C-alpha cells in the first residue's frame, strides 16, 4: 500500500512538473501576445511543485523579494535516497543537516542587515534572497540552479477552501508580494478575466532571475553549478568550496570565493608536517572533485618537502553509495597495518570520519590490542575540522585547519530570537520565510538547538560573500537603473565584483586575480571537556611566508607539544651518514650509510654526503664536518729542528773562536802551516754554510728556498777550493816529478784557483735562478699539507752538488798521495779524512733525499751539511787548536825544523836500506851506480826541505 502511495505521489509530481513547464511556456507566449491559459492554473501548479511534489529538497526553500535577487544553495540535508527508477524523478532528501541550516540562516541574517543598513537604504535598493536546498547532491543543486536562471516567472501560493481561482494575469513587472481578495463571480466564456470562485487567499509573487549565487558547500557541486552559470556569466561566490581547479579563470570565469583554495591549505599542512619532521604519513580523502584535487595538491607539495605518503585511501563521498562501508573497513585495516604511520591527513566528510573512527576502534579491539594503539595525529581539513567528536582521546590528537573567523555577536542574537519565538526576523511580513522557519523547527525537533553547529568561520565567509555583492551592486546601480527588471545584467555585477573593494569589521578585502580571498588559516587542536569537543585555536598560518604564528600563551603550546611524536618509516640518519633507499621503495624508507673518507654530512637525513675541499680539508669515514688539513713544515719548535739548530749555532761559535785564535796566533808555525789567510777564508765560508743550514728550518718562502741552496753551494765551494789549494801545495812539495815542479810552481796561484772555482759555481747558480729557480709549494697529503721547497730544476741542483763533489774528490786523491808527511805537518791525512767524510755523507744523501718525503726532508740535507762542516772543522782545525793551546812546545820554528830533518834523514836511511844486498836488488848493479842513486836522493831531500820551509812561511 505504501509503495502504491509513493508511486502515485511520484506520478502526480511528474504530471505537476509537466504542467508547470507547459504553464511557463504558455506564459512566455502570452507575454509575446500569443495568448495562453489563465494565471490561476499557474498558481496552482507551482504551489503543487513547492509543497506536494518536490520532496524535502523542493520544500526547503525561502524567497524574499528584492530589487536585486541573490540565490543561495546550501546543504540542508545530508544526502538523497537512492533512485531505483529509470524515470527522471526527483530524489527524496534524507537526514536533516544542522550546519547547512546555520549557513542558510547566516545568509538571511546578512541580507536583512544589508537591507537595513544606510548603504542600500539611502539608494532605495533592496536585496532579495532565494535559498534552495542542495541536499548535498549535485543533481539536486543543478535543478535548483536551473530554477534560479529561469526567466522571470509569476507564481503564487494559494490557500482555497472551495475551488481554484480564475484570475487575470498580474503585471510581470511587480516586485513585491500582493494579496488578492476575490469575490464570487460567474464565469463566462466571453470574459476570461471574470472570477468564479469561493472566498480565497492568494499570495502572488514575481520571481526574478538571480543576479548572483552564493554557494555551494562542496567543491564537486560548485564545479557543476559554475559550468552552468558561466553560460550566462552569473557571478557565483562560494563560502566553502576549496578545489584548486575553480581558480582557473579560463574555465570558471564567473566563480569567486571568500576563502583560500586547496593549494594554500595543503601547503599549510605540508609546512606543518615538515616543521615537525613527520615524513611518513597516510592520506584519507573522498572520491570527487574536492578530494581528488586536494590529494593531487598534497602529493606534489609533500614530495617537494621529502614527505612520503605511506598509503592513499579514497572513500566514496556519498553515504548512500553501496561501496562506502567496504571502503571504510579497508581504510581502517590499512591504518591498523601501518603502525609506523602516526600522522594521517584527511579531506573527508564529518560523517565518513565518524564511521572511520568507529571501525578503526572495532578492528583494534577485535585484534586484541588496546585502544591506545589506534591513537594517531589526525590533520583535519576544513571539511571536518569543526565536527563534534565525543571520543577524541581514543583517536589521538586532531589538528584542524579552519578559515578565518569574524564577530559572531549579531548572528548569535539573530539565532536566539529565532529559537525563542520559533521564527526569525521578517517572518511576519513574509509567509515564505515564516514557513521556512516552521519547517526548520519541525525537522530539528523540540528543544534541539542549532548552536552546537555554529562555526564562526563558515558564518564569516557567508557574510563576506553577501557584503561583497552589496558593494558591487551599489557600484553597478550607481550608473544603472536597478529598479527596472532587465535593466542590468549579471555580467555587470560580476565586473563590479572584480573591481570593487569592500570592508568588513574594519578590514578591507578584494578578490585576487584568481578570484580568491586568501586570509590564511586558523589552526586548532581538539580537546574534550565537559561532554563537548573544544576546538582551541593555537596558531595562525600565514600563506605569504608559509609560516605559523603561535597565538596561544602559556608555557606549552598544545601544537608544539606534538613535536615529540615520531612518524617516520626509518630512523633518522645522524650527521656523518646519508640515506640509501632500496630500488622500488619509498624514499623515506632507507638505511643509513656512513660517509666515505673526505665526504661528510652536517645534518640529519641527508640524501648524499658532501665533498670536502681536498685542497684544504679532509674527513675520516662517517664525519659530520670537514677537518682543516694541518699545515706542516720543519718548524722551529720541532725537537729535531732544535737539535740541528743547536749544532748550527755551536758550529758558528766554534768557527768564530777558531778564527779569532788563528788570527791571534797567525805568526806561529802551526797557523802558517795550515794555510795562513786561506784558513780564515775556510772558516768564514763554513760560518756561511752553517747559516745556510738554518734556512732549512721554519716555514719556507720562495726567497728562502732560493737562498738556502745558493748560499750553501757557493760557500762550501769556496771552502773546498781553499782545501784544494792546500792539497796542491803539498802535492807540489812532495810528489811531483822534479822536472815538472818549476812549470807547476809558475801555474800555482792559490787565490786565482779559489776565485775560478767559486766563479764557476756562481755561474751555475745564476743560471739555475734565472732559468728555473727553486720555489715554495704545498704537498697535498690525505690529512696534512706539507709546505716545502721545490728545487725548480733538479738537474741544476745536481750540477751544483756534483761540482762540489768533483772538487772534493780531487782533493781526496791528491791528499791521499801526500798522506806520509811529518806528524807536525801531516795536513794531507786530515784532508783525506774530511773529503772522504764529505763524499760518503753526500753519497748517502742522494738515495735518502729521493725516497724521503714529508716534514723531515729538509732535515736530511741539513744533517749532511752539518756533517760536512763539522768534518772539516774536526779534521782541519781541531788538531791545530789542540797544538796551539796544549802543545805549545811543538808550535816553534826549531821544533818544525827538527821534525823536517828527522823526516828527511829517515827517508834517506830507508832508501839506503832498501838498496843493500839483502834487499833483494840484483847483483848486477855496481857500487858506483848505488852511490849515484844515494846522491840523487839526498839532493831531492834538500829540495823537499826548502819546499817545506817555504810552505810553512805562507
């Protein structure tokens, strides 16, 4: 029986709709002079559409006439019943939605306040309101939009106790409601305007097409409406739709909104996640334009901040969808199976979130876990951030993003009067508004208040939309006649909306180039207190600089207290490590690998290690920073350097003391036999050589590198050249063939020889310095920088040392032949030892120098120089000083003559003995021949004595 009644009702409704369309068509023909049915049938049919045939979505509407009509679409019901018929029927709306009614009442209040304000009153203009119920359904909203945009219609709500009234057509230019009281009349075919009825009351209304529309709530609905309104360029201002696609003015040029788009909201969410280091999150969204758009924006913005989405769950947006409960169960199971995901971002409806929380709790308890394990941090979008949740402690922490809020005082007073009297302001003069209030009260039930569903952000954005239209209408009507129907067009109002600023609560606003008003967001943290969910605002998000301003005072902000919660796929990599993700895994799931040598990472969770500047820095494995390479050189504070410097200083002091001693005893035979002035030259060249050794210590410079080798080379060459002169002198006195002595004696020029030898070394050094001189450079090692001298040309360096070695070798050979001189005058023996020591030390130096590197390379050459210098001092001067100081009796002329005489006599005796018969000489040698040999030997001895005397007098 019930099904038959519903079928009959639907049939009656369809027939009424068809008659209404036919009535409208014939009314249009009538306005063109073609005639049509009388007006009373239109009144009856539209009344049937409004009250009998439309269901809840058709019945819930309010019409307040005015010069400029504004449409409003609000979700006064949560959903529509599922349609099982193939016929184009209007679905029945189900589940009264309190928050949608609050927004509709906010629009009514804002329009009434605007009409009462001096801005419109002084201009003699009024705003009209036509509010329809979308029932949270796109199709229902589109039907309402079609009614909004239909040409001007004359309709009536009729109350008749007897028969239908036949009345004349009312002037279509009428604006305000008029009441027609008719009397009984006889109907004739000749006069169609004659009334034949009983007593009747008729509310006659002219419905103008709307000039602007406020709505809708959901982005999916707003997108569908925007496409329809764009055909006529009717401005649409949404108070809640945030889909980013609506900012595309090429597709939606007539769409505006008093809120930021989803790009800013998802950007705020990503900024929050990034600042709290939550990199492993889940996303729950609805299937629809809003949910898909929000998800897309969140994914690309989170990827830029290296935030990974562990799972994405898309739930049908309509609760009447047969798959919604399966989707909610699967979403709850996914959340349960991802315990590391401690933060979940949701763009769903409040109803869906309520079902999800209940299902998650059921599955958690069914698995034997405590309710604590289901606790998460829920990031709530504007779609459900203001819902009332009784079990906040069970679900964890909820961080909600809200639109900016305004002053609620006037609207709360308006709502209080409606709840006290059962009808709001203006209901006495407008039966339509009175009926609207009555239906609201009937739906919500006795004693039920709408106050819990008042959200200051939603009321504020609706009021802002109305005020924007008011200011734009005033600008438009300043140059146009807005009282006459059809004098102005919706596109003119749209142009004014783009151009005009408006003021609300002391702040001026204007739509930006994308049609948005970007005020940022308030951030709230939920808490449950006294059976009420409190949304405590704790921060503000500034979209201009992507930052949060914490507004709540006190020691601990509830939002910042959530930083201790960890939502990561992998543990954070410490400085000195980098993240290595396996192929095919999320980038947030990784293992931590130590940085290799000379690489570092100075912050946590770095994707790759940074390279040190190996010219100046180094880093061991697993370093968090580069270490400056230590600059090393053979410094003065080095212990070995101190020892060598001490020996250099000692050598200089000894050479100076010996020079003074030799100068003081310059007339003694020992000093004269040692070379006289040449000994001073040798000593001062040794002093310079000791000084050059000091240049091998300290931080080398290019000048120091050039000076130390050149000074040593020249000074030691002079020293060896002087020793060579002494060696040649001895050789000339004792070893050469007497026939050659006179010639060699003429060539023997000591100072010329020394000068020539020194000049050759000076020429070598000059060529070295000019062509490829030594310079300082840095040896870059793994952990240190060694500052050293590069010899420039190692060939020139070798030539310099080889030249000195050649002179030393000549000295060694010549001195070795003269090694059997008298004890007091055995200079050749000491020359032999000193030159041998020099040659051995420099022969050892070559392989050591070639194979050694590092700080102590200069010390190697320094040691060889010291050995050479001390060898000459020890062999040439220490014995002489000993004789001068402690053997003074041997440092006399008589002692030297005696020594020479004994040496000569010994030589003659040894020669005689060697020539005796027992010596093995052949018996064929005669006595006369032996005598001639002895005479020759004695003659040679006398020459040697004269030579010795001459050498001792030099």
